[in-house]
C-alpha cells in the first residue's frame, strides 16, 4: 500500500528494508519519503519522488522512534553511567550535589541526549522539574534545570523531543497544598510544544511496595498500610484531592506517582467525580501502578486515563517486594497483561536512571511478564509492546496526531535496527540500533 501528501519532491528517501509504520492497520512498507522533517509518502509513492538524498537500508528494519514516557534525563545525564540497578557498588554510586552551574546543567542534558540518540530514543517525558526541588540534594530537578531545558530548546540544540511535567513538591517526597497552589499560579515558559511540551504536573501520592510505603488497603507484613505524601488542607487525603482538582480546573495533564491500590483508588475517585473535566493537553495517568486491580484498570480505561509502568523495575524488585507483600499479592502485582487486555492506555518506561534507559531490556522484561500470565510470544504481542513505547507514548503526550507512527503527516522520527524486533523467539536485547533519525535528521549512526 502506498500513500502520499501533495507537494514536490523530498529531502530524503529511506528505502530497501522492512518499515513497520505501526499505523492503525499495522502496515509494513519498503520506503518513506521525508520533506521538511515530515513523512510525505510511503511505498511506491515515496520511491517515485525525486529526492536530495537517499538512505539505503540494505535489508534493515525501521520502527517509529522510541518514546520513553517516564525518564529522568537530567538526573541520568548527571549520573551516567551509574544506574541504581546496576553493578556499581554502593560506595561508587554518585551522591550529593551532581550539578551546580549553568554550564553543568547544559552539559548534563546534552550528555543525556547523546545517550538517548545512541539507543534509538527520539522522545521522552521528564517527569518532575520545578521549584519544589530548588534546594534538592542533586541539583537535577530544580527551576534552574527547567531554565537549562528552555535555553537549549530555544537554541535549537535538542536531539530528543521532550514532554516535561512541573513539580511543586520534592522528588519521591512530600508536597504541600500551599506550595502546589503557589506553583500553579506561575505559568510555564513559552515553547514549541513539538520539541519541549510542558503540559501538566507531577504529584507524588505514595512510596513503593518494597519499602512498605505504597498506600494499600491490605496491610504489609508489619501491619502498616503505607501513607500519602501530600500535606495541608486539613489532612493528607484532602490535600491530595484538592491538588488534583486545582490542576484539572486549569486544564493541566496530571501524572500521579501511585503504586498502592489505595492511592490509585483515590486518584480515580477524583477523576471520576470531575468527569468530564476540562480538556487537558494529554490524558491523566498513574505512574507505576504496581498494585492496580483489574477493576481499577477498567475504570481508568473508561475515563480515558492510563498507566506508565516499568517492567524492568518489577523484575529487579520482585523478590524484595514479596517480603513485604507475600507471594500471593506480589504474583498479582505489575499487571501488564491485564492492562493490555483492558485496552487502557499503557506505556512501557524505564524510570532511568533507576533502571537502564535502554528500551530493549524493558521490552524483554515486559515480554516475560505477559507470557508468565499466559500470553504467547508472537508478532502480535511484540507489536503491542513496541506500540507501548511509540504509539501509546505519543497518546500519553497528547501528540498522537503528529508523532508515534510512520505515516504521511507524522514527523520523521525513526529508529533503524539491524534485525526485525517482531520476530518471535528473539530477545529484544539481541537487536542493534544502527541509526536514529529525528525530524528527518540523523542524530546517531553506527559507523
């Protein structure tokens, strides 16, 4: 099948391989034509156009550019190559102030962008930058880092598209209703949303199950049930509810760090009460959702909200969480198969630098989660996993009309791989990233 937009010629023709467009028909084609950073034709229509340059794939495979919908790029750039889940011993882990000057902040973002380009990642969500972290330990999350993002953005220095959420509390910590209200009164800087979108806010509701700090209905082994991290408004729950209401009233996208079933339930209750809420740039969603129940997943789908989950972190912390939750509860945790089966918006993310930003181990971990629940390793499941880091991530960004697939009218963000990742039985980690193209421009090539 061939499709094309009207116009004359192309800046670039990409041809001679297998191109998974991930369009609604899951079309596979053999050529793309790009003009002014946008795909203008596919298939025979693309090959028929005159072009300034041609990229011969020589049998390689192309997929839409990978979009990690929850990745702390500033923190990653400051820590790299040290990850929390890695072979780096505790005494060698970076600590204290990681960046202090404007130059260091710019350098850490550029370092992250180079790394992401090498991995085939063309978009990501930076989940939490703002005044709540101005006095933070690392220097990676405060207002100065937002300024660095904006400066580099206005200079045209980006090689990754960024969705950035503002933070009015502390990373993995408490936030107050007063600080949240004050933060909302400050408008975000003006940007080109196709390169640096600032659509909403991040709220930390609770902790994590392995630390017994996720807010749960059923007690942990020690008899506790975790708690909310929000403060003010008379009690933590009132503060949490009011934060959601205030952000929704301003038409902002809301991402809530919620791992416990009780914190997810309270987020849902507010969203359902507000439905239909004022239109936001993108759907509201739960970050992590470790202990989401099937009923909660269905309710999230029904209101158009979703989940951004981290299967690789699930693999790293499974046994640790079992100590707190017990084997029966941990067996039902990280319900990726249920999320996929429900049709709820679901993105697969790394949470780097907690885990590696490399999307391939994350997709392997996702594959294990789904097949352990009865799924079959076939091209259909692999396509679903890949869509969770391309098409669905673009939906989460509120950008599905212009990125996430390789069809005419979408931006030319794509990743060239040496082999086809949809081939069953092949580990995703066995596939090599050969080239990364953003806006029609090569930002990484393996020579």
